């Protein structure tokens, strides 16, 4: 089997996309909890992904994409966006918004472990960077005692995290396979969303009672915003950034949204936070990024 070729690493551009995406995602936790946590999570996932699919449908160019790649891209989307969203939104029935954010802290570890498995190569500096990222995020978002409801929410979030980690790494690899096909990321991205939408729609056929599904005006506006920006544009930017940074940096960046989310809650929504913990955790996350990038330069 031919080994896939690694893309040129362009950390500056990649970091820009990942940071902008993290900033926009920071507003999503509170919106979902306030407006959509009481309605059917599978229906919400299906509608959000359907909207995201429509955003990129005008750009799709199937004639430039081999059939095997179409299938792989659809499957990647079904995992990274479809299954991830189903688990993620279901967790809001058991967790508060800040707890959902907290339970994403292990995503960097999943990114590093899955990358090592796919690459068949172990990079210790990526592991240490991922562990630092998890530690820094845990400092920011204090872990409290867990009851049965929290355990259910935690397990749902870990399933969501694994799906998201696997999907972004699979996208990187598939994008390399298509590097000679003269097709842009925007022209491809409807395919992952198509897979995600079909997967969530299939799940909703067994779970959602559509005849009883109703949304208010504010909920509809929230859903449209979440479908276009956090689910549509932001996932596109995230995967675009994922192509341009190394796996260690990508792992750490999966947790950068957490201190940003805390800052947003403090500055925009007027919530209280423990500033020393925020500063300490942010410093640890910064150290993790330095370690990941230092390892890249040494490689």
C-alpha cells in the first residue's frame, strides 16, 4: 500500500483558521444550553447539519472527485459531524454548558493517539503537548463531584470527542489524496456534510417524533445561526486549519476554545470566573502550543 504524502505545514495560516474558529465556537455552548437543550437533540443535529450542507452545496464539483473519495468524504462527515453532534447535543440533557466544555478536555489525547495509530509513528512531544493541554483546560474549568447524570454526560462527550478527533485527522489524509485533483476545499466540503446529514437523519427516523417537534421564533433563529456559522463555516475553517498544522498543534488547539469560552462568558455575558485559574490554565495551554511547535521545528 502506498504511503500517503504529508502536506506542507503552514502553521501561521493554520493557526489563524483554528483561532478564529475557536473564538466563534466559544459563543455556542451557552446558546445551545439556553435555547435548544430542552428539544430533541437528534432533530437539532439533523437540522443544523442540513443547513450546513446547504451552505456548501452551491460550491460542490462532483465531476472532479473520484467515486471512492466521495464515499470516504461522506463517511468522514458522518463520523466527524454526524455522530459527533448526536452525542454532543444529547449530553446537554445531563450537563450544564460549562460541564460540556469541561468534558472536551481529553480531545487532544484522542487526536495524538489516533494520529499515532494512522501514521504508525509515535511522537512523544505531541503526547506531552496534549497532556499539558488537558491539564491546562482542567485548571480553567474546575472538576466537581460527579453523579450518575454527570457520568452519562461524560461518556456521551467522550464518544463525541473521539468522533471529532478521528474525523479531522481523516480529512487531513483524504485531502492529501486529492491534492492533484485541482479541487478546492470549498468544492469538497458539501460531501462530508451530506454524509453527516444522512447519518443524523437516519438516526432521527428512529428517535425523533417530528409531529411533536416545534420551535419558537428565537429557537429557529438560534438554529439557523448555529447551522450557518458554528456548524457550517466554522467546521470548514477548522478542517482547513487542520491541514496546515502538525498533529501536536492540532491536538492542543482543540482545547483553546475553553479559555476563550470562559473569557466570553466573563466579558460578554457577565458571568463570574476564577481569574487566577483562567490565567494559570491559559499559561499551561500556551506552553503546550510552544512544545508542539518546537517539536515540529525539530522534526
